[in-house]
C-alpha cells in the first residue's frame, strides 16, 4: 500500500471531532443548499449524520445522491417520529466528541465550525458555544431580523426569560453533555398527551438548552454565522402550536425550579408573545440575486444590533441578581479583564458594513 493510500485510509478510519446532525422531513426545497453549506466549511474534521424522518418528498433521494459524492455524509432513514427523536437518532450514531445541530433549511457561513472550535479551545470550561443568526428568505437574502446576544457563563435564568439563541442551528455542544441529559424531548413531562393539533413539542431546542444550562456553562461566538430560514412552512410560523408548547415549557420549569421568582416566568411569557407577534408578520424580501450566505449588513443595522446587545446584557445582569430566591444554577461571574481579553482573541467578524 502506498503512503498516500495509507494516509487516506487513516483519515477515513479516524473518528471525527465534530458530528453535524441534520433532522430531515420533507425538506427538498432547501436541503441541498443546507448540506452544501456544511460541506464547504473551512474546518474539515467533521462528519454529517442526516436522519430522514419518513419524508414523502424527494428528501431521501437528495441525501442519497449527496452521500455518493462525499463520504462524510451518512444517511439514516426511519419512520416519521418528529424532529426531537430524529435528532436523538443522529446523536446516538454520532462519533464526534462535539455535536453541531442544524435544521434542514438553514445555512452556515463557511467559518461556522472553525469559529466554534476556536471558542471551545479558548475556554475549555464551556460545554455549549453559540453564535449569532440572521433571518433569511427563500433566496438566502437577509430579511431584516437577527438574533444576537453577549450572554455567556451560567445563563439558565436569562435563557428562561428570553431565548437569546433564537434557533437550534447556532450551537456546538459536547456530546457527553447531550447524553447526560438524555438528549431532546418530544414532550415535556408530565404532559405526555397534547391536545389535538398540538402534536409533538416545537420548543424542543429551547428545552434542550435550558436543561444544559442547569448544569453547564455557555460561551458566545460574536459573529453572524447562521442563516435562519423564515418562510411560511417554518415551525416558528405555527403560532398557536408554539404558544401552547411555550406554556408547557414554563410549567415544566416552574415545577423543576420553584425558587425562580414568578416575575421571571411572567417576563418570559410577555417576551415570547412579542416574538410570536413578530413572527406572524410577513418577512421583508431581500434585495439582490440569490446568494450562498449574507455577506454584508447595511450600516443602519449595526445600530440596532448594538442596542439589542446592550439591552440583553442589562436584562441578564438583572435576572442573575434578582431572579431567584436561592441559587439552583451557579451565578454568572462578573466580567473581568481576562474574560474580555479572551473575547478579543476571537476571529474577526465575518460580516462587513456597507
């Protein structure tokens, strides 16, 4: 066997550091673009596990064709059981020590994995890293919405009040922690039976991050690296269903953590209702031809972003200080010059102003 052949074999046999998990259900319109955005990562030490959850469109065929062109993509097929179980199937099959979830219609910037790996290497104590997201339309153009927050460390109570991650495609998580909390939940105990039309939980990513935040620290990657698809078929548009499951999520949290003050839950309810009202509005169409990922934001957007970052930080400090009677979750330590210097070592922002 030649040296090149042996080297290639070792790369195939070696376990990847990152397992990217993609739950797929009737996602033919954007699936290929999502997979290509993963395959084009500058960081190469990863595998992709796509779970076709009983799709009835061309999703399975698209995955099969893509898997034939790149051995890093593995496809698992199962009867339709919902996104939470599909993600758990992928986690069970994952070989990496880190897991990166992405929905089958979202996009990653080419530096997504590299920036997250850099963040974990900077601060080994964190278990979850998350980055910022831009809302995109069907042409991958920025539609005006975004998710950005500076919050990190012990974040549970703040995340309960406000889901500052915004979606389930923006994180890199230690697989050992996912296994320790038994992964995603399709129902929030003890609510095993939902009313007709409510189906399985649609806040399953928020629920997962809350359970992780009870035990583990978060770190932020202060870059816009996710294109979060907003279109009529998104789960975020199913307003009534999301409102129901958010109520169940809050009830579950109140039962698990009774020391959290009632005003935190009330603020969470108000914040979520405001989010649903915003999501019910039609998104503004992007300008320009289709593109792989939004590459620039107008100068006016950065003022909105800075304002949201400031408000998020103030809210976080208030909730950490006054949000509970006694500590169920360790409080986030105050910012220090050391922590700030670690943040300054992060790669430069991938978006430019114009």
